[in-house]
């Protein structure tokens, strides 16, 4: 059996955010994914392997290396590989560019949540972070919220200003000021200690939390979790694995029942106008699989 090799530029040429949102909706009506994650650590470096099998959709295996210090060398902090296999025969169907899958899966994950939970007509969207994911989120959000003002905050003010200019956004010097102004807040950092204080939050806001992926990582504090209606993309890949949820549940700051629903129960993604909502983006392999299958389908239909 021959297989397709899909590079970043070729893959991007056949994709739209609306199309991916439809693929996520369809994928979550199929039998629940079987998933398996392996994490290996060396200080701040991580080797993460994620596999998923959805009956009727196939299997995907994604391996990522996450080396935060690469940023200081001008190199990507995240690298890896993605393989997609046939549900019928188990044969390889595609090798798809790792960065293509990661961009569309990660940003699509949070966009999917924002479409269900956020104010549909936000005036301001705040991006916390200045890395690759932050840029992808601006691109994704603009597909749904084209009239919003986009504001960026980063620890390095000069770089944040340059990043904002490159993405037709503005920058803000103080994170608290940016948080208080925004209706949608997206955090995409490598923080191990919370950078966002829950006391800054305003009624009606929605937070997409992306950055934390290890047990020792958090982007928001206990107060933020306590004040919000909390959702996740997947219970299986977040509750026991990511410090954003694992730690406040373990300490008793919130209970397990405080986390209301995941993407498999979209009808539970509800809010009143004044509610603060949080959705934690855990980026499970089942979403990589849905993304890979959508990319291959679009590629073959081009």
C-alpha cells in the first residue's frame, strides 16, 4: 500500500478553520477514542508520544520533542513526527508534517471551545504569549471573530511589540490591564507558575488555556479556577496529567465535579452572559487523529 506524504505548505493550501470545526464535530459523534500517552522527562525537556484509535477513523501516532531552550538558539522548541494508519488494514496511509498537524489541532481545539463558550461578538481578544501557538491562535480566532481587536502580552516587552506588529495586533505592557479589557483570553506560555491572577477576571469572559501540558505547569491560579465554569477538551487527557487541573483538584481548591464537561458532551457547554468560563486545551491524540484524517481527506479531494 502506498501512502501520502503531506508537507506544511501543501497541507495548509487545502485547509480552512470552518472545515476543521466540522471534522471535530463529526469526530466526537463517533465511538470514543482509545488513547495512550507516554511522557519522558529530562529536566525541562520532554519526549511525548501520543496514540489514538477511533473505530471508523483509523489510528494516529504523534511523537513530539519539546525543548524550551531551543528558543534561545533560534530553533523551534517543538518538533516531531505524525503517522496515520488505515482503520481497515492497519497500513500506513500518510506521513503528515508535524508542525502542520500541531498548528491546526492545537489552535482548532481552542477555537472549537471558543465557538461554544465565548461572547460571539468580542471587542478585544488577548493573547498571552508570543510563540508559534500564539500566532496560530490569532489566525484561528480571526476566522470567527474578524472584527475583534487583538492584543498581545509577553514577558519581553520589546519582542511582544514586534510580535504584535507582525500579526497586525497591538501589545500591552501590563498583563492585568490586558486581562481586564478582553472578552476572550488565550494563554499560550511555558509557565510553571500561574501568570494570570483570577482576581483580574471580569464577568462574561472566556479563557482558552493552552500552554500547560505537564504536571508541574500552570498558567492560571486557584482563584481563576474557582470563579469559572470549567470545561476541558477531554477528561482522559487533562484531569490526571496536567497541573492546571490536577494540582487544584489534589489540593481541594476545586473538586472533580467542578470540571463540567468535555467535547464528547457538547450540549453541556453552556453559560449565562455573566459567567466566566475556562476551557483547558489538553490536545489529546484523538484530536490529532481527527485532524490528520481531515487533512488527508482534503488532500485527496483537492
